[in-house]
């Protein structure tokens, strides 16, 4: 173990300097196009894990937690331990049968709300676009999207006559956070799955359309109509006149960057689409999110909706995180949904309304239900339990003098005997210490490669202003790693750190407080060159309430 720790420590000292301030002689730092250069002020980098601790260059941050940008990711020690036994959940469900929930309340009295989290891709940016390269995606608490579905009076009290055949229904989408209402008219065939979604004229004239909402509704309703058959028509025979299918979209403030910032980098579009898909499926009783099959159907449909809405087939890690929470992700094959999206595009060329034919709707049903078993994305969850007996001494060791040792020892010092108190901890403490160092080195290397790639392409993947902020944060005691999530840019930063002593009645801790103090000082000294906006986002776990789920939020 000593040899391994020494090797890691020497590599860190060679790359970022010792406490004497030696210059880096690594290949990466000497090559100006491969990451940070001598001007990046990282020469005095030490291993500090002490418990004491677009485009106006506005960098969101975490208010209570890691005050910085997107996801202030709080890392529990057990999450950092390599888990070779974590199961791989394959996104295949065979011939998924669609069944209606039994003993549900009358549909016209139901209110269903579903939430999904935002995310931060902390490793695998750009690489995750090509299978089988993995991406490590962390779901974010404090930045969830909520979609609520119910039958409500038509917006503005408008008189909307429903004909005897029940062939259309008004659809009102409320977005109170942005003070907007989108009004539509859904027309559907009594005989097949043909549907048309058009804009009504009685909505607020100042409210533009939203393609993520409209395209998601088109495909989701098309799927529901095809899955339920005649049952869909029966469900829409509303007993009261002038009633619409009403949808309310809400978000924690940190999801949408409600303050005056362009983006937070937390995947708000994917979370919006995923929560809307889940809420519609639950409301019409097509499936239930409490079951694996329901999550699989929601995932597959949300991936298709999101790709159609953004006009391209992305990697899908953001939607996957919105469904499953934190995990290691590998993408589905690009060709999987291409032909379906081409078919939908051919039906919608006039731009006045959106249409889905019976044939394409049936293809959609087969693809979502995976009747041909083509979905090949994989999800490896973070499954290590908290407070497991094996990790109790690890946490104790890090909370005591272990963090100080990691912070202050150079390569030479690692070769000397350790204080007796550290030797008293069980062997697992050493294991975790090594993993913390491994993780720090891996994420530093990832950052450096992204920076170098951006320099070579003249694209600010990690802008200089972000580099300055990240490097300064990396030097704080307790901080493991800092970086730009996903594709980079000015969106935000994520921070992984060892939690310190709790402060503010448990809402924060010493390490997070020190990060916030640093960012506040840097913002004040920057003369508006950079503004760090606190966010309340922090890392979530895998599955259950940390993923796509039904909540008790009322209308």
C-alpha cells in the first residue's frame, strides 16, 4: 500500500509541484496545446482533504452547499469506493405489456405529479457520445422538474365546444415560474391513432410556442392513444363542458437558472421532457413508475421525445439520469431511433401544427416497448449503502486526522512512518484514502484533456475564467476535484469534496462554507468579470426518489 500511495503522491507532485513550489515537468503541462500551461497557477497544488476547512462569464454556484455552479456535488466516502459488484441494468424489457392500474380514482378527479432530477456529467464528456465509452452522471437534488396533469377548466374560461364524437380536446400548459400559458387543441381519430396538435388562438399572445413541450406532447399522446386503443377515447369523454387537459410545469429555482444567468448546465430540457412523459403515462394509467417496466417505458419514450425536440440524436445520458438518478451510463445505438424521427419529420413540414399518423404511432409503440430488443444502453447504479459497517472506520478516519495527513504530506513525507493514530484505523481506511487519490488524479487528467481539446479546437470547453476558479477551489482543504460538467462552457462547475463538520444546523458544512467564502471573494475581486451565483444543488443517489417518481405535489 505504501508503494502505491507513494507512486500516486509522486505523480501529483511531478504534475502540480511540491510544497516547495517546484515547477511541473510533466508532458501535459509542457505541451501548450494539451491542457494547462505555466500561467495557470497550479504549481503549489497539494493533496488537501482537510475537514476544516451565456456568456457574461456568470458562473452559477451552490448557495448552501457547494456554492458554485451547477451541481455542488457532495461526495460521501462510500460513493468514492470502487464497486466491482454493481449490477448493470440493461434498458431492455422484451415485449413490454401495457396494463391499466386497478382501483384508481375517477380520472376526472385525478391529479398526478411526477418529478425528475437535473444532472451533471462529471466524467466522459464528449466520449460518451460514442459507445461503449461510459459517462459518470450525477443526479442533482435541489433542481428537479415537476409535471402535474389534471382535467381543469379551460384557460381564461374560454368556451370550447366538444363535439359529440369527442374528437378533440383543449390542452393547456401552465408554466407559472416563467408566467406563461401555452394553449393547444388536440384532435384525434375515433378509428385509429392519427392525432394532430395545433395551437389555439385564445392563449396569451405574448407566449411563444415551446418545441420541447409540443413535440413531447405529440409523441407521448400518440403512444398513449395507440397503447390504450378505444380506452383512450373513453377517458377523454369529459363529463363537464369547457374542460381541458391541463398540465402545470414547475421547477426548483436551480433547475432553470431562475436568477439572471443564461444556463445552469443542469439538464433542464431533459428533466422537463422526462417528467412530462412520466406524468402523462401515470395520469392515463398506461403504466406505473413504481415498477421497473414503467421506468423502462418512460426512459425509452423520453429519449425519443427529447431527441425529436432538440432535432438531433444525442447520447441520452441526461434523460437517463432524469429517470434513474446517479449512475455510469453507456449510450444506445444512434441508429435505433433515426428512422422513426425521419418518419415524424416527413409528417410535419408546414409548421402550423404537429401530426402523427397511425402507422408512425404504431412504430413508436413497438420501439418504446422494445418488441425487437434493440435498446442497448446500460446503467450501472451507485449501490453502496450508507452507514454500512465496513465504512464506519473510514468515515471516522477522514473526520479525524486522516484528512490533515492527506492535505500536508508530500511524496517524500509519504515514505516516512505515519502517525500512530492513522495506523489504528482498519485496512479499509487505507483503501478509501487510495481511492480518493485515484479519483482526484483521474478527474484532473480528464480536466486537462478537455482543456487541451478546447485549446486545439479554439472552443472554450473550459474557459480561462473557469480554469482560474477551478484551480483555486482545488487548493482548498477537503476538495477532491473540480471541473466543468458535460460539454463544458460557461454553464457551471461541479465540486467533489469530503464533507466537513456540519454547520448552519446541518444545512452546510465547513468545507462547503470555505468554498463559498472563496467564490464570494473571487467574485468581489473580479469587477464583474465573473459572477458566481449560488445554487442549492447537491448530489443525489440512484433510483427511487432520486430518479423519476410520483410525488404528492398538488395542482
